């Protein structure tokens, strides 16, 4: 299962903080998976196959900072192990724009959505793919992550999202170590 972190609603759709949602959308398009809102589960979710493996794409339908409870509930309902069967995709202020980094476990690094998941699961042993949005020079962090991409970033975004999608596909088919070797 690949979970993309973001905030629901039109106002946040094109913000830097929603890059996890954008990557899930790219994966759905690439893999021909339809993602539909599930009001009961409080996720937009889709299921399919990639490289002969079952895959679930999910976007929590709550604000990012509260996503941990929903992620735990979904893992329990689907009987999935976070350590072996979940990849969380999110933005990262401390990575340069467009860089990605995949790890089998890590701290939250101050990311409130990841922090919420760690708190709800009671562990930080789950894979995550961080997508670099860079740290703002003059703008406050909250304003920066909730703002839209610049014109230059918009021109480059498609290529960077495709690279992140390729990393996710490698994780699904070949596992975390191959994905780390190829994309970190």
C-alpha cells in the first residue's frame, strides 16, 4: 500500500504540501488504477496490480496532521503490516527541490503528517519516500508549504513526479533496497 500525504480540498490541491497526493495521482494514471473516495474509510483509494503484485493507492481524507489515526485504521482493516507493506509519500523541506529519498524507517524530521502516523502506530518502522520541496529563504514555513508551485517549479514538476513514481514502482516490484540503490 502506498499512502500519499496531503490536505483535502480545492484550496490545497496545488500546494507544495500536497505532493504526496500528486504522486498518488501520477501512480494511478501510470498504472490504470481508479481512485475513488470511500466516505466510510475516509480515504480516496484504489486497487490494482503492478508487476504481478497487488497494490493499494490511498489518500487520507483528513488534514495531514491528523492522518495517523486513519492510516492505522486502514492498516488494521486490510490486515497489512506497516513495516513490510506500507510506503508513505510526503513532502520534505530539508531536501532540495525535486530530490527524492526513500528509506525503510526514519524519524518524522518535523513532518507533522509523518509524526501523526508514528504516534498512531507506536513505531517509526515503515518505508517513506520524501520529495524535496526545498526550504524557503524569506517566507514562513507554513505559508511556503501551503503555497502553489512557482512557474519554474511547474515546468519541472512533471519530470520529478515521474521519477518519484518510478521509485514507488521499484519499491512495489523489487523492494526497498533496490529502490534505495537506484533513487537515493
